């Protein structure tokens, strides 16, 4: 793999960019791999990458029924933060944030990480108390967050209306290290690095069955034939339940659509991410000038990746009061992603009842921000059988009643 650099760019410019190679290969599948990962989204690719980088396991296939990064990885609002309440959540999300901070250098691929800061608005007295509790918890966890007053919020976000009659801004939880990254670039960077290590990324290949013998996984049936493996990882977000059923067990998750939209591009007016959980809305401005807007999940189970008019109304009717200027913007495009929600709104990174079969799912609305930390933990779990980052997120917690309740932090917004 050729390294990307300013010198490579200059060299290729001199020869009319005819020397660039494909970012990743598209090989024919082998009959057997040490590890098969189902799902070529950010989490699956990150798992493969850290299996190779941290443990030297490179006989790996990443199988995707569509195209690389075509699921939730390419359908989110790119927000990154780690100011979660519970200790296990803060640990894995802050690990992800620390990895994001150097990911472009690590992958030799610009993921456009932008630590522009993130505000979580408190618009009720209940939220004020909750966020002050989070600040204290984050300080104990070593996660840098702070509480700021309304005047400071207005200074950071001049376009905000802090005196709304229904939703006044009473303060905000502020994480300066939070921000955004380019979602496609994260997937592409990991894919390029995996391919360079000799791993196979197999697109347009659907898994139709999971084979087992004596309680151990032996491989997967696909639309391109049987592929054997020593270990299997299921990392397919909203379709985790269907894949688990093929393997003979059930998951405590439900699939719902999470919708978002972007406006027409305008001049720079907001250089921070703002979340408003009371009104189920959050917003940031992209590098192209679009206002990226998202809200809560749909109120019913579904597998659609299209937007709907009721979401536009529900999300924007409250955001317009907090950001009056957006009332005059035209919508450019809208989309949906299929998210997998657990009862406690925390993920599952776990061994399964089927031997040598592992599951990574349940990230709900917080999947993108966790990609590097999730991949790191999952790779460690698969290679060593245990990971401190993943230890509290096992399937057994639902049987034991040992929940990691992040319904406020993760159930509404990114």
C-alpha cells in the first residue's frame, strides 16, 4: 500500500494522477478464514483492523451484503463525544475518542476529525440536575467535561435563542474534546488499512445461514457459497436479531429507524455541536455549510432507510424556537438508519451461546462515536477471550438484571 502524503500528491499531480492504486482490494473469498466478520461498517472494519494491528491476526474476511459503509456508518450525523454517565460507558466511549484524536495518523487517511466542542443543552430543571450529576461522574472517571451558564452558551453559539418561552436554555454540559468526523472516511480508512494487511473485504455477499458442529461455529453460508471460519463475529447493527436467529439464539433488542436531514449550505454560523434532548433535536454545521439536523428514533419498530414528513415536523418545530434562523432554510436531503436498541440503551459486546461466535450490537443512536473503542474491545475479546472494556456489556447482564442504564444519555440523541 502506497502511503498518502503531500509528496505523493505532488508526484501524482505531475503525472496526471494516473498512478493511484485502489484503496482496497475486492478478492474472491477463500474457503476458510481464521476469523469471519459479518458487517463491513465502521464497527466491523475497526474490529478487523485491531485484530491485525494488536494481535497479528490477519487471515480475516469481512463480509458485507451491500457495499462497504452503506449501513448506519454512512447514515449518521457524525457526532463524537464521551460524556456518558455510567463508568463502563464512559470508559469505552472515551477510549474511542482518544483513538479518534490520532486516527488519521494511525490509518494514514484523513478522517476529518474536528474537535470543535459539544454542548448538551439543559432546558428543564430536571436536566440541570442530571447534567450536574454527569459532570461529577465524569470528573471521577477522568473524562473532561464542564457545566456552563446560559451567558457562556450564548457566547459560544451566537445564533441560539436562550430565552425561549417553552424551552429556555438554563445552561449546558460542555465537552471541549467532542466534535465530528467524516463518517465515510472512517470506514474507508479502516478498509484500506485492513486490505493492506492482507484481509479480505467481500462486498455484495449476503450471509444466509450459520453452520455449527458440536456447539461450535464452523462457518457461514453465503450467496457466494460456504465460507468456513474458526471464529465468527456478528456486527450488523439493526439486523443483529435475524443473524442471531440463524445461529440459534435470541437477542434482547429491537430495530427502529433514526432519521436525520441536512439543509441547503449557508455561510459559517455555528462552529460547535449542539444537542437539545428536551426537544429531541441536535445540530451542527458541516464543512460544506449544511446544517446537519437529527432527532429521536421513530416510535415504532421498522427497517426503513427513508425519511418521513412527521420526523421533519417533530424535530424542527422545537428546534426553530431554539434556533430561529433555521426556519427560513430549505431542506436539501433526508435519510434514515436502522438502529438496534437494547432495554438499557447500552451495547452488547459478548460471547454467545454458540462457541467461538461473538456479537457486537445494541449501540442504538450512539454507534458512530464508539467505532474505534468498539473495534478495540471486540478484537481483544475475540483474540484473548476477555476485554476489560467489554466486560460489563455481556449478554448475561440481562439475565442477571445488571443493567447499564444510559437511557437519558443515549436513548434520544447522539
